[in-house]
């Protein structure tokens, strides 16, 4: 198993990344600083001012994180 997509994201960052799975209706998310932090990690890009999840972001989201499992337990 590869660790290429292991990111230590906060709960808010995970929620923002999940929200980007579907197009944003008004073109904005409530917390721009979360989008900026995800963009710095290469998980999100800005297209004409609208955030879009990258292929790496999708892989991270699908794979999940050990932190997410800790939150469930």
C-alpha cells in the first residue's frame, strides 16, 4: 500500500474537500481559508475563482485518512 495520499487534514478541511465533490452552486465556499489550505496541498485548484477538486484531492477523499477512522471510534 502506498502512502502517497496520506494527508493530516483537519475535520474542517475534510468537510471542505467533501463539499467540493459536487459543483458549488454559488461558486463559493463559506470558509475561503480552508480552500486556500487545500490548494497549498495540491488537493484543490481555482478555476476562474471557483474551487475545483484535483485528481489527487479525489484520491485522498476516496482513500480517507486514519484520522477519519479515529473520529468514528
